[in-house]
C-alpha cells in the first residue's frame, strides 16, 4: 500500500512539474534572442557583452526584456560561470489578420490555426501592416505565447511627408517626420516624398533605405 502511494506521489509530482523544466546554462552561453528565467519571470536577451577586466574574473553585461511588461533592464552576471535557467522557446510563423478589443489576431501560415495576442507583447506594434508575417515565440513547456516579433526590416509606403527643401534633397543627415501606411510616424531623409516606398528597421524604428 505504501509503495502504491509512493508511486502515485511520484507520478503526481512529475505531472505538476513537467511544464516547469528548464535547461541550466552559464552566463557565457547567453545569446541575443535567447529566453531565460529569473525570479519567476521570463526575459528575452536583447544585447550582451563579455567583459574581461585586467584584474578580477570575467563577467557578462546584458540587456534583458521582461516579456510580461516589455521593460528592458540591464543585468550584470558577475561571473561567466554563473548558472542561468534557459527557457525552451519555439518560434512559429503567423500572419496578422486584424485587431479588435481582444488584441491582434493571427493565423498560422501552415496549420491555419487562429490566435489572438495582446498588443503589449508585440514591440513596435504600430509598424505592423495587414498581412504581415511575424514569428510568435511560444514557451515550449508551458505552451503560452511569450512575444511576437516583426521581421527586422519591413517595406512601407509613405502616405504623407512635407516636401524637402530645395538644395537639401540629397542630404541623408537631416531628417523629417513621415507617416507610413500603418499610421506610424518615423524620421526619413529630406529626399523622401509622399508616395515613396521605403524600408524601415523595426528594431530601432529607423529609416533603412528607399525602394527604387
């Protein structure tokens, strides 16, 4: 009887903990785009730097995005051998279809599964056009959405911008505001006109190039 109870408790513990299994790595293993778990919260590594001072042990500086609220914090791992819990993440392709009070709606490009995602989980949401393909990051063990990422570079139409001043149209240093087809406003060079097609870096919201 006691043996049966023991087996039951083991099975129950396995069921309860299987969704919280993490892979232990060290600070020297972190990479941009990796997700880690700290203090019960999931963070996305957006930048890191290995530092080796003249004296003392090597360490790692990092910038981590809290996937619950979008805040980015700076975190220093005092040792490259410091243990970190890596979150297993699966990236799935979805196409943006529409938005409503429930959030942004997407359809899987292969299975046609439809989901809705809170807009706060999509960085620079206002740069996403209808039909845009994004990568949705799922927490593999918990099967929940962590975030949705736009492609690094997207094509956009300039719907309005003031004409450039004559003589400055070749300048790439001076910038002016421009409204694009999603309604977002970005800075563009003076030679860009209404009706032009441009590429925008969704990570920085910066003008990338004009499409000829």
